[in-house]
């Protein structure tokens, strides 16, 4: 596991409610809760977190749509 993924996962596990899909807000939050050695690393972590949350959200929405489709097809 590379450094960005490891640090991002660690931050998401420790502070799941502090991050969202907004890259700029994630950067600010990282500045507040972590000491990151460089701006580039901070940006990579913020981007990975935003991407990861976006992916999870899309997967949840897809699952919900499938559940609704299954439910509606049972009613017919």
C-alpha cells in the first residue's frame, strides 16, 4: 500500500465525519488535524479521500437503485 493510500485510509478511519467529496474542504481539514510534510502530499491525500468518498457514494446509490428496481418488479 503506497503512502498516500495508507495515510488517507488512516485519516478516514479516524475522522470519518470530517471529510467529504469536496477537495478544498478536505485540504483544510487535513491542515487542521494532521501534520503533513509537504503541500503536494497534502493535496494527494485530499484528492484520494475525495475520490474514495465519491466512489463509495456512487456504489451506495447504485445499490439503492437496484433494491428499488427489485422491489418495484416484485409488485408487478
